[in-house]
C-alpha cells in the first residue's frame, strides 16, 4: 500500500488506478483475506485513519460525481467508520471513472474463516468425498477462480484441471477465488489420468434435463471451455452421461462459472436427500 502523501504527488490516471488497487486491497484486508504481501502494515496510523486519508485524496478528484462525493463525506462523518463500505463505494466510483468494471460481482460474502487457526494448524474442510470437477481448457482467470470458489463453498472434494487450463495461481484467478485455491485440493491432468473408479459426467447441451438427472453419490463433472464447451474426447470419457441446464432466453447461454454453480447446487441437493 502507498502512503497518502505519495498519492498526492501522482497525476490523474495513475493516481486513480493506484487508488482503485489500494481500496481493493483494503477490502480484502478488512474481510481477512488479504493476499500475501498486501496486508495493512503501516504503524504510523490505524487502518481506519489510513482509509480516511486516502478517501480525502479521492474527494479532491474533479471527475468524482456529486452523489458519490456526498455519500463518501457522509460515511466519513460518522463516529464509527464503516471501513468496508467506504472502500467499496470509493473503489467502484474509481472504476467507473477509469472506465472499467470490477473483476467479480458478489451478491453474498460469507464471513471469512481463516484456513489456519490461532495455533497455526490448518483447519479441516468439510466436503463430500469424491465429489469432483474437471475444468477443461478454461482460459479466463476470473472463471477458473470462480470455479474454485464455488467448488469450495458447495463442498466439492477436489478440482482437476486440464493441461491447457489457465494457471489457478495467476493473480486475477486468486483474487476471484477469494482464497479458495489455497484450501481446495487440485491436480492438473489430462482425461486419461482421471480416477477410473469414479463415474464421470459432462455438463453440456443436448443431455438430460438437470431436474431429471440422477446425480451419482460420487463422481467427476466435466465442464468445458468458454468458447468450445466440452470436447468430443471428454464427452466420450463421460461414461455416466450428460446433464443439461434448460434455458428459455434467446441466447440460451450461461457463463461457465454460473453454470457450474447451478450444477453444484443441484448435485448437493441430491446428496442431502
């Protein structure tokens, strides 16, 4: 993180980008999921004091709209600073000025549980044994991070990724996974290396309606690339069948991370019956 005094020395575009990154890092620090090396560490001031100082830097930006300016001033005037809210409002305002969009859209942020407890012992994950996903040729770091995050949240055992998948440790993937890549077990392998003792099915068009599909108690679900879907080779490997999400829209198209989330919810519901 950068000192407030140095921020004043930066010029327009560079200052806005640095501020946006700083507010984003602060949000993750507040939630307890800061990336290594980005934790708040200034000893000369508290985190709240730091947030106030850099928000005042933003308030001097002539491109900040009046409604956001008033909202930020109102938050700063409160006795107990809502750190997360001011950082979120400021970051999104900056992204709008810059002309970009957030890397992720969160409807619900569950309370973060650190992977390591106060004694330095890794906490035990609760998951469904041998409930796995095989991500085939996923190219987007946001999508692979989203897949890991959904898999962890819904209790998957492991994530397998194909040789041509993007690296899950890519910074944007780590950011969208919200720390789940560190806690999920995962292997990079090709189709021939998948466990042969588990049923394999594919999430793809032209299969059994997800509402009628009989999910296995254990197995591996193959999800395909953003552009091409599940490959012909992977469909052949899917000995348990193919499951499809029915859609009514003209485009009839879902983001791969969203589709996987729907699939996992249905699979978990069947396991809990």
